[in-house]
């Protein structure tokens, strides 16, 4: 897994990459599907505050582990992880690694949902002491970790801040669950001592906090899901901001770049997102970054204040307020001109940075950049694939039927002419998401088998304008769907795709689009693959509302995005199973807590009743995100087999 140390100046990084990726001889056989389908060999990493240690989640010698390395790449820890669903890795000083993971849990009676994803934080000492889970010794706190607000250091000790569902009563009076809203606790990460620092909210009130560098609560947001009203109070309980947002699109982001402020984010009725600095002592709020397209924001690990942000776009770009940080970020992006360079983490001094690169010829390479030492070293690869075996990808643009410009990612088969190719249309999930021209393991696996793959960012996708996002409201199965098929028409017009050899595949909303492509639409695709797809939109909405406890804000949000209940039947593929004009493969994880497994079983039954060809593949123990390696590969193998049978690719050159 670990690469050799590359002691090169930043200016030389790109030259090394060009040399290392220069046209090796192609193998006669395509890359095995297992290379794409298994969990990445290098999943995630985190750098310690000093920059002297790296924690990596990855696979070595066939075993998935948490590995801690020192500066010389000497392993200090190698902890087997098995199928643990790791959601994050963090450092508490240089001596403790925190592993954030989740598990799908069955709920008993009197709960609104049958299953839920529960999170836990495991504290792993590097010195060999026994690891432990946050709240594991407090019998009054149940349900694991419900919120994680970061780690702070004071006088050489490290503290974590977590929300926890807390039982009422005590051990003498049979504790009982009265309220599932989390209480905020400070946990000493050395001795496990737990201290309550902020109370929970009442039912129907969503509460969030922003913490100062000393761990004290600087600001508290309360949002009432019934009325849509909200207010922000400072650490002394003084109300410093208030308003109404019926859709609940208001958040506390963190401490502002200006000392003595907190950042409030609010999305207006037109979908525009605004960021405000609110003086913690009270006073007029000030809008910040009004013209910036924000993809992510960054906070100083010591002060907790805003230090910069990632700019939304097809390729990563960064803006930091401090000139030194901005110079470093710009130099790193410049050092990898042919690839996308993603800043994945840094130490407190911002002179050791973790970077992941991807793009044409790069199946995700991880680097450690030492700014002061002016050297870099390659520390791992997500996918062990040769440069020549990476399907080239690029952004494309086409015009929808009503004149709307649609962007998408086109991935082509390696070493094949882009003419009259079989094609797979691969719409993303969400639908509030978008695709980027990086290494996508689904698209790459299909391209390796000879298919052109188009991932359209249809209207309703994020990452563009607020108007473009709102243009998708009420358009499931309508303009959002024709945006996808208009992409196929564009590929045909360009001579890239053969119109008689197209399939459609997707997951979640993308699975819905795949089903709609052969039921609400006809004559376009030779097959459809829906992974955790939505077949009954009305049932999806009613299930979400029921599991939320009839949350009023969710009702309003679903109505705005999907439409009135009467509008949902005409866009639900399950009601048009008899019109399906191509074979359908349904794949669904049994432990899906986002789109119910029943969405696929009901669709399969409706298709069989109508005499339509359908297969259903059940993934035992799998969730909505394909978090387990074995079942992730099973999904990919089933999907590729089905597509190859129904839409055969050209023979390998």
C-alpha cells in the first residue's frame, strides 16, 4: 500500500507524475471488477496536530486495518477493522486516534422506524492502552454518539464534544426515555470523564451549538419545526438573532473569521444561500462571502475560527484568508496541473498537508506534502490501476429540450476510439448532488468493459446556481428525466454513442431515474439497473414523514421538492410497470435506512405481475451507501453481468 518516499520539491511533483504515468503496455485482459468493487485500498487518512504521524484506513496484505505511521513510515499501530463502517478518523493530540463509525441497528416497538444508523466514536490510544467507546460506561446515555462537535486541547489534555440521548431518572428509579433530543457533553479523552455542558431541547425543537476554543458554548441555535421560527442565543443566554424559515434551511456553521462572531447560514425562498457573521455580544449581523460559491469551509483547529473555504467548481480551488495558507494551497494545486488536487487535511502549523489527486491517468493517489522540507511522498493509492487503464474523463455540456444548459461527466473506455460506442447513462443520487470529472469507481468499472459512461448533472443538481437547483423542484420524472435522456441524444449526435446500444443505471434517485427511463419513458434503453432505487415516490414521502414523527418542516420540504401528493402517482415507476420496455435489474441492501428495501421488492412484484423481465438481487447486511466490501463487489458484478448480457460491448481491441 505504501509508496516509496519521493523527496522532490513541489515544483517537480507534476513532472514525476507525467513520467510515472507514461503509456505502459496495456494488459490484454481488463482490470478485474474486484479492483473497482472492493473497498478502496486507501480509504481515508488524517494527520496529527504536529504533522509527525498519519492515521490511515486501508488494506494491507488483504486485511483492512487502521494503520498509524510515524515520519519514517514506521508502523506504530495496525488494528484490524474487518467490515467496520468507518465514517471519519480524527486525532486527539499525537497519541490518540478517534475512529467514527456506524452500525445499522434494529429498533424495537414504539419507534417510528424499524432500523436506524447508530454512530459511535472509538478512542484508540497509540501507546497500547485499551481502546474504548465514548459513553460506553454511562448507562444513562443511549444510542451512541448523536452529534460530534470536535476536539479541543487545554493544558495538555484533550476533550471531545458529543451529543448523546439521555435517559431520565436514575438507577434507583428505573431510567426511562422521555426525549430523543441530544444533550451536549464534554468527554475527557484521557480518563473518559463525562460532563454535561448544554441541555437538550424539547420535542419538535432542533438544537445546535457552536463552541469556543475552550470548549464553552458560544452560540446555540433553536429551530421550531412546527412554525419554522428560529433564534440564536449567545453563551450567556442573550438572544442575538432570530427569524423564520419554514423549510428549516438555517444552520450554525461555526465561529466567524472576525473575532467575537458566529456564522449563521440561511437559504432564502429562492434557494439562495447566505452566510452571516453574528456578533456574539449582540448587534447587527453582517453578510459575508456574498458572491462566493462555497463547496466546503475550514476552521482553525486551535481557535475554531473560520480560516477559508473550498470553491465550488468542476475542479478544486481554495481560498484562505491568511496569505501563507493561501500561498501553500495555490502551490499545491499548481503542482498537479493535470489532476484534481484535494486537500484532505493538515497539521496545526499548515506545513504538512495530506493531498489526494485524481483524474485522467490517476486512480486516486495520496500524498504527504512537507512545505518546509520542500518534499512530497506518495503514501498510497485508492485503486491499484495503471495510468493507461484509467478511462479518460472530462466535463461536457449539452442543451436540454427546453434550452437549459446541462453539464455532465463523460468517461470513455481506455484505448478505444470514441465512435459508435455502447453507452451507460449513470445519473447521480440525491438528487441534490452532482458529479465531478474525477475517478468514479462505477463509471470506471463500466468504461473498463468498453462502455462510454455519461453522468448528467440534470436540473436539480447542486453545485451550480440556486435557480438551477430550484428548477428541479416538482420535476421528478419530468424535466429532470428528459435532461438525462437529452444527454443520450447528445452523445448520439456527437457520434460517440450508438443509439441502439444504451442502458441506464443509478442508485437512490439515480435508481429512480433508471426505472423511470424504461417505464415513464420508452424506446431509449436496452436495460435498466436500479440500486436502492425509488419505485413509489408517494410511499417514499409517507415513509419519511412517518419516521420523522410527522415533522412539519419535512412535510413542507417534501411538498416543495416533490409536489402535492396527487402529483406523485404519475411519476412513480411502480404504477407503470406494465409499460416497462426493457429488462430491469433491482439491487437493494437489506439494511437500507434511507430508501426502504420494500421499494425494490414491491417493484419486482409489480413487474412480475405484468409479465416483465426483472431480477432482484438482495444484499444482506448492506446499507444505502454500499459500505461493505463484499456486498459492494456483489452489486458491481451483478450490474455489469446484466448490462453485458443485455447490451453487449464491442470486442476488446
